[in-house]
């Protein structure tokens, strides 16, 4: 008697899984847990993981060996409201294209895959110092969310919560509509975001934030201006004790 034909294999023959970057068919076994699911071998080779050595503040990888903790030249002399940032990979090639497909291509199923890329960040030794982490997405202004139809950071947060069982809460809101940060330099980005965020006026949410460790979730970390302003509000208004930024990519 022949063994039963696996349903997953049959489904893959009818609806073959495709690479999230190049859209080519990829009939491949499931990748290892630390690999990047959803990518074909060719596209996976274009993704550079943001592995040590990295800047201890912004998480940007650097090639030269050195003592730890290392602070990059961009972060030296700057003051951030967040403690540090971690990114899964560099924003280039397949990683950049995948984030853009989620954000601008309205490819919502991709959020689950990108959250799976981010999940190993939760095993970082620097997060082992406490167990009370709360996942918080960077919010969109209501007008921007209506235009886009969703908040990519909220989708990533939702899937990270499901994948790892960490609590999540939309404690931040965007109260001022701002111009796109694209094309702005660092100083312009900071000025553009002043007063843009606030804690949601919900007592239950506020009570769960005080003294807590917050994992602020977004798609890409570029200059740190958005993360800084969100973290400042989380600390000064919400009473969060520690804020760490998690992103898919480091721009």
C-alpha cells in the first residue's frame, strides 16, 4: 500500500509557494529556524543579516573589528530616548524590496513572513535582562492609515506577538499629521516629528505601561528620529522604564 500523499505537498503543487522578493516558484524544504523564510536561495544571498559587531546604540553593522560596546560615529554625541535598537538585516536588495511590498504594495500576508524574520531578535542577550517586555507599534496618523488601509508596524507587532507569545498594546497614537520623512536629513526629520505622538488616553493602557520594558516595533530604522520621539513620549508621559527598538531592516 502506498503511503498517503502529504496534503502540504499537494497544495504546493497546485499553489506553489513563491519567493516574496522575486516572485519565482520555490519548491524548497522549510528553512532552518534562523534562516529567512519566504526567500529563494538567490534572493537569500542578497540579504545581509545585521549581525555583530554592531553599534550598541543604533544597531548598524560595521566591518572593522573592535572592542565592545562600540558606538558608531553617527551616534556619538547624540542623545536618544530609547536604550538601543536592533534590526534583523540591512535595508538593501531583497530585504528592502520585501518591506516596500508590504508597505506600499499592500501585501498584508507578507507581514507574517517579515515578523518571522524579526523573531530571532527577541533572543538577543541584551533583552534577557528583563521579562516584562510589551510590544508597541509605531503608530500612523489616522489620515495616513485610512490612505494606506493598514499600519505595517501594527501588523508586524501582531504577528510577533502571535509567534512569540509576548503581549502587545497600541499605547501610542499619532496626533499630528506630518510630511513624509523621505528625503529629509536628520535635523529636518527631528523637527518634522516634534509633538507628533502621544499616549492614548485609556487608563487601562496607561496603567500597563508604567515601569514596563517596551519593545517599539517598526519596519525600518533610518536616522532614529521617529524611534526617539516615540520613546521620549513612552518614557516621559507613559512612564516606561526601558525602550528598545525592533525593526525588520536598518536603513
